[in-house]
């Protein structure tokens, strides 16, 4: 069995997955504490990971009905992410593996999001295009095989999930406001206001910084009272712009590559409008279960199945990396 | 059963093993001044080295002694995460050891010892001990408050640690004796960590946490 750890941001995650990709346990301990700061505080995230990680591992093993004796491979997220947070998982995973003489598979977090698609019971086989959109990353990739991906486009500034959260803050919805913004948008008119979709950004790259600024100006122009009265329309139009910005690049990539298979991942994959739009593309679409779209360790275990593991003691010096 | 001990509160990585027969083994990594600490890349490798040198496999280790700071946050977390995971993997007892007490225990001789570590941001971590007695519990202080705290200790108190070197001027003016800069007494060694760990009582794995001595910077990313 594979025991996997994921601590790249603010969720402390451990999973037990079989080599065939069957999930036996997938435990996520979310650190709700960041909400009151209006964003993830790296130092607080690191402190919580350290406090939680061993208990989360115990929980995953117990849920899987397994013991450490049953573990054949330890997998962990090596990067990218918050380096202090990553280091807790890296130090923990290395020590667990070393003390038991097990091999270790270091996994790239973004490859993990891609590999969420390979898990049972409904694995989606390459080749396909994969859009990964969350609060931390936004990229469009071509997945030719199980072991890697080619980046076709990435955000030049904010991540899509970050755009949701920043928009929600401007509308007074608190943090993390993405889901609240989508709920508000459900009853609004997505065409009431025209927000930019970074149409001038060529190719397959994304940009969301201008969108946030456009919403700020629109809210100011309307004035507090009008903005509050039209909050559903503002939310719907803002969400529409994010989804269309994502979809424009996906459609372009489908045209350019001729690939007629598309997968999505990351927290934004839970967005209903994005799901509806992508389902209407007329291509084969795969969306992993919601708990496999947001950060989790099962996807890290999945990716580890195609990583050449490092034998003991070759990984003792392994370090985390912050950026891709 | 042997005690395996390590500390990562300072830029150094210090690892030791204390056998039942009293034989001690030590390994350490000291990055040059100003260089990035090597805790992540060296700690486990040094652990394997002392285990090999002592001829003690994991089966011969019964207890872990882990330095809990105060010190650099990231280094402490690497050390404590490693300690907790080793305990989890091997079913070992674990004892948290104050890094400042370990530093003070490394200073030979009698009398009150002020253990002072460079806390960055222009501050110092201080604790003072008279033998087994804690006179000043670990605290983060400005140079001014450090001098005032040390001035209130016994005259001729010895101050050791990288913080004692850094704040030599203030400490000496406050009446402390600070050994020469290069004196090994300023380096936190794994020997005292192992000895304090052997004498202490084990804690629950999940209550082994750093003694941060400072609130986190609450700035979102
Ligand atoms: Zn992610």
C-alpha cells in the first residue's frame, strides 16, 4: 500500500491508496483558523500541520484498516507550495520511511492534481487536456501519459480561486468567499455587467488581476447602496467573467491540440457554472469527485504510482521546493 | 536502550546517541555564518551516521530526545516533525528538551549560566539556570531587556550561545562573563540533549511541539 502526505497549503492530508489506485483512506484536516485573517497565514499553517500530521496519519491508517507494516511506499508532496508547510510533510514522510527502511516517492503537487484523474473507481486515461484551477494555481496542461504533463498556459498574476475570494471580499462576503460568491451569483444576471476576461492575453495564459480591479471600480461607481442592491448581478457577472476566461483558453486548447478529452481539477472545479460550461463543450469531460479536486493526499499517492521511488537511504537529504 | 537526541533550534544540526553504558556519539553540521541552515538535508543523514557509528540499529534505540527550542521556527519544526515521525514509526518514547537548557548544560563548571540564542529581528532568547533550577524561563527579549534581565542575575554569571556572542557588548556591560567568540561552549551540542532526555520523563507524541516563545506573524499570504 501507498501512504501519502500532502501539506503544501492549509490542509493537513494523509491517504492510503493501493498500487491499483483504489482509495482506502483519504483524510483531510482543514485549518479553519485562516478564515479570520482573510487568507492563509503561512506561519500559522505550518504550526497546525506539525500539530496535526501524525494524528492524521494514524486516522488514515485506521480508516484503511492498515498498519505501518502494510505500507510499502511513502509518498509526499515536495512542492510547489508554502515552504514551511511543505517541510513538515517532507520531514515527517522522510522520517517515517527511513525508520522503516521504505522507499520514498517525492511528488509534484500539480502532478498530484493531474493524477487525481487516474484514481479508481472511474480513472480517466491520457491523453487529455487538464485545467487545474484553485486558490493557489491556475494552469492548463496537456497530459500525454501518466507520469507527467506539459504546461500549455498558466496565470500571469492571480489564481482563479484567488479571483473568486478577492471578488467575494469586495462584495463583503468574508473569506474564503468563493463558494459564497457562487451562491449569491445563482440568482443574478451574468450579463448585467461586462467584466474583462483578459481577452488581450494571447495564447493559453490567464490573467485575473484586471478583473478584480474592474469589480472594485464598479462597486465604487455604483455606490454602497446600489452595489448592495445589485450584489446578485455583480456576483453573477463576476463569476461569469472568471468562467469565460477559463473556458476561452480551454476551447482554444481543444482547437489547437485536437484533443477531445478534458479534465478539470482544483477547488474551482466545484463551481457549478464551470461544470455546466465544460459539459457543453461536446468533448469527453472528466471531473474527479469534489474531495479529490481540492487538495488531498490520495492524488499524491496516485501520482506516486508513476514516480520512480528513491530507495532508502537515497532520500535522506531531500528538501522541499517552494515554486515550480 | 540507547537515547537518540537531536536539536535544530540554531542554524546548526546537532545529533547524538547515548548508549546505556554511557558511551556517547555525536555528529553535527555547522553552516558558515550567514549561510542557510541544513536541517532539512542533514538531520536524517546524521541520525543514520550516529546509528551506524554506535553499531545500534533502530532496535537498540528506546527513546528520542528532541530539542524544542526556542529557536528558528522552521528548523524547530523540521526537528520536531522528524522526532514525532520517528517515534510513530518505531514506537519510541519521546522527551522534549529545552534547547536553552541543553545549551546551559553544555557549559562546564559551577554557578549560574545564562543561555542566550540569537532570535533574529534584533532580539535574543534567554533562559538562566543554576544547576537544575530554572532562574529565568525561556523568553524573547530586546537587547535592552536582555541586559536588564542578566544584570539581575548573580554577578559574574556566564553567558553562552550564539546570542551571547552577538550581544556580547550589552551582556558584558550588564556584568556577565562571555567566553571568547570561538569557544565551543557557545555551540548547542547533542550530548546534553541526550543526557537531559535520558533523565526526563516521556511526553505524549502529539504534545511534542516547539516552544516558539513568540506569536506568529499573522499576515495572510
Ligand atoms: Zn492544489
